[in-house]
C-alpha cells in the first residue's frame, strides 16, 4: 500500500449483456476486468453490477454461478483473502427483486477491515470469503430497497433499486451504494421536453434515496454511490443542434402516435437523423459525433447538475458508456438504438471527497474498461483513488491478526462453509433460497444440483458425494431449512388413515427404494430428535441405541419441494388423531409403540425422509459420527423434529432492508 493511504478501485458494470451470450462474452469481460485489477492492485476492489443474470434473467440466472466462481477461482484475485458477494437473484419475489450484485475483494495486505451490521448497529470483522445469493432480504450486513412503483407509473414492473454496505477500513468509514435508476423507454417521448419525463423519474428516485440516507438512524459517513444511473443526454436540445438545417417527416403508427421522425437536408433530401421508439441513427456521422467527438456532447450531459449540491463527480474524459455494440468482434461501435450517453457513473458525497487523496502523485483516474473490446452494451466504468486512513469516529480496530486470517481462508455460501479445493464442483445456487420456488423456471431448476433429479435415491447419492467432496457434514441450519420446505409439502398432502393403500407411481418407487430386506422396525429417541430406523437388523439397532449423543445425520437427502414432482413421505406420513392405534407398529424386542395416537395428538411432528441406500457395495446405512457402523443394517430413516423446538418457531431476524420507500419525494 502507498504509505498512509489505501488504494481503492471502484467499478460499476451493467452486466446484462454478458449473460445473454456467456460462452463468448463472459471470457472477454473477465479478461479486461482482471487486466484493470492487475494494473492498479487495489487494497479494496468494489464491483457493483446491475442486471445480474441478464435481461432475460429467468432463463439466464443459472450463468451467475459461473460468473462468480470465475472470479473466486481466478489466479489474479487469489491474494484477496476476504470477499463479500451480495447477489439479489430472487426474481420470484417481484416486489423486492433488484438484480443487483455487490462484490467486494480485500487484499491480504489490508489488516483491519470491518463491515456494518444494519440490524445490530455494530461493525463486525470481515473474515474469509462469503457469498450471499438468492433471496438476501434477511442478510444483516446490507441495506436493500426496490424503488416504489409510483416513481415510474408508465412501467408495469421494474428491477430498479439500491444495495448499501458500510465499511471500516483502517478506521476510515464510508458507505458503498450500488444503484440502478430508470431508463428511457422511448426516444420519441424523451426528445419532447427538456428535461425529459424520464429524467424527472430518475431525479425523484435518486433524491428519495439520498434523503432516506440523510434521515435514517445511522451515523452519517462519507458515501460513494456508483451504478447505472441511466443519465441521458438532453435529447431535446441535442436533436435541435444536429438538425438545425433540415426538414422533418413524421410517420404515425398505432393509435395515431408518432412512430418515426426523419430529418433530411433541405437541398438534396439526404437523411441526417432518424428517431424511433428504440432507434437513434445519425447515419454517416454517427461514429464521428459519438465516438470521436465525445467532448462535443458534454454540454448536453445535464442530469448531474440536479445534484451538484449533494454529489460530486470527477471530470469525464472518456466516451459515453452506452449503448455499445454487442457483437463480440466489435468493441468500438455504438448500437443505433439509443442516443449514446454516460449512463454509468461513480459519484460521491462531499464528505467522501474529503477522504480522497488528490495530490499529484495520487491523482484519481476515472475511465472505462475495455475501450476496444466488446464488454456488452455497457462499458464498465472505474474510479481508481487513494483514501486516507483514521477518519473514523474512534471505533475499535479489529483484533484479527494476519496469522489468524490465514487460518480462516474459507468459502461460505449463505452460511454454509464449503471446501474450495473443488470450486468447479460447487453450485452457489445449491445453497440459495427463493421466496416462491415453484415459480422458478425449469432452466434454472435444472442448474441446481440438489433439485436436478426426480429419483430420490439419485439425489441422495449425489448429495452424499458432494458433501464428501466438500469435506463437511450437513449443518443443523441446512437440515432445518429443508425440513421447513418439506413441511409445505406435507401440509398439502391429503390426510389419510395409516392402513390406506395408495398406488401412485411415486409412492411405488419410494416403496421399492426404501425396502432392503425385512419389514422390521426400530426406534432411537434422542431428545427432540427421534430417528425411526426401518428394515434393520436388531444388532444394528442395539449398537446405535447405545449412544444417543453421538448421532449425526450426514447423508440426509430430504424430500424435494418441487410442486411438479412432490416426493411421497414415508409410508405413513401421519395418523389422524381419531384413528385407532395400530398394534403392528411395535418394535420387536422393545415392546414400545413406534408412533402412538396419543403422541401424535399431543405433539405436532414434522416428518421428512432421510434416505440412505444399500446396493452391491453395501452402502446402505446411517452415518454416525462420520462412520456407518453397520452398512447393511439400516435401510431407511425418518427424521422427526418436535415442531415446538424446531427453528420454524424462532422469530426471524428483522432486517433493516425493509423497504421504507413508500415516502416518495416529489421532483
């Protein structure tokens, strides 16, 4: 690091295009991105992405897994031993979904880094590498909100919003805010007034966000806000300048609305400019004006002036960042769909400007990435700067030493620690949750390993293999989440008596796979957790029953929650309270009832199938403390959790990410 200063690289990138053609564009994008990182070697690398998963996010979200793993696994970023990745991917929660991604990488040379907990209102040390994906509403170390509908009344639905994080790096405090504002839906409407109606929508949303930060309960700290602001040139004034000596011809379409405007030279009738809803063509002079004479356009970049008393921006000397060609062989040309503009910006509060070093040796650099390479329709914009240290409010510095950090170089995905030696075998979405999983598209469902197979035994084998590769046991949290999901299936399951036969194909398959040899029953009770052992030898039961405290289920494959393929619970999922007791449900040699009517009446029980299977290699067995003492003894197991003690009844953590955006701000 540079003496008393910390090198920081801030990057804003609308990555929607690269997910449309990931086989080609992802590699190009990452190559140019990593070149910039290597050039500056920042202590803190902050990447704010918009449109994560692509414009057609339902089908392309599966490619986010490759995008994130490519960065986590690349050689260029291996010295960044602490990582925080926030991916708002839950498109099934339409009222919250923003498609934003905040990725932060901290270099090993930075000793003291902490991140703010917006719920507990305290800084917590940043240790190891962590990915937070899927539905991240309850993540406490971020603040997230989607803009309310009344900011863009002409749009039925939008993904626009912000994600904020707060950092303490060497006792220098600041906020990093990723933001995505509304676009211009129609070129024809945008050119009608100055400023345009879309500019006013953006202004309302941005002022709302800034005022929200000003009025919230948190201490006010320097702020860097960077993302796709969608700032556009004043097209009304620009068109007047470009077409001062032309005649106009308008074409009307449906509902007698203007569909196209053509400006032609008065003498020879040569077309100078054509404008449509999604078309903006300056014809012969398009490249000359927008690529080679960008300085000519700077006076028309006026939207930033609305915030000059609140936000600061370093001088722009690069070409407009949008809309570039998406042809992978062309990194210079603009598409003729929109008027080229500086949509992607990096702004800061006045207090943030004060912590930026502006000396000759440490001059900030504000530019775009991949000037001659196809990076999608948006070129990433970066700001390289040095920030001062010890600007905080005397907060305690983390006592985590570099030696300690070496011991916790781990990867955590949504709270689950995984083995990073086989990163290519990990799918981050295996650990994600979604508000309405039944609404996930098949393309995305099929990309998730634990939900890929319809056959329960295949899921069990694959999940066991994955756990072995990761070198870990399934945590209680993982089991509890799956049990909660299974409850939804059981609640919808038709109530029926214990002895009723139902010959559905799914149940027949389950019966075949559950059976090992005998129809004997066994029972091990360990406090709130009861494990029913089916088709077991008495020797196996006796050995397991001797030590209740050592029971750990590590090969649990709990039933699929996919509505299209509900997995049948164990043969008798439950018994109606009024049904007579079934004397056949006794354990030979034990004398106790396996499941009595009274216990079902007094205690609500949540049932999910924990399956292990024996094949030619005698693999059938319940893993106890990492071992299967009797591989052929245990055929299947049913894990019963007392609902009273289950995680479902614990109150969820309240998150500051609750959208407070109902208080809209006028323009």
